[in-house]
């Protein structure tokens, strides 16, 4: 999932800090997500999706 988030950051020419400030999600949460020690809850994913104007399903990569 974090790879999808990184792709959005690149596409929108922004960074995790700016998204954290805009969404109210802490940078620590995003860092833990990147490290794989935290899986964001749906409400946080929804905030990120809303920020980028995409459906939340775009952030959930189906593993398989």
C-alpha cells in the first residue's frame, strides 16, 4: 500500500510531510507505515484518498 502512496506523492509533486499537515495524520504514522510496522486504518486511508481526490480503493493494493 505504501508504494501506491509514494506514487501519489510523486504524481502530485508533494511529500509525506505536506500530506501529514493537510490531513492531520502524523508524520510518525506515515513513517511507521513506510517501515511496515504499522498498517493504516481505513479512516486514515480515507483522509489520504480524500486529499488526493481518489477512491480509497486506489490505496489498497490487492496482494496475491
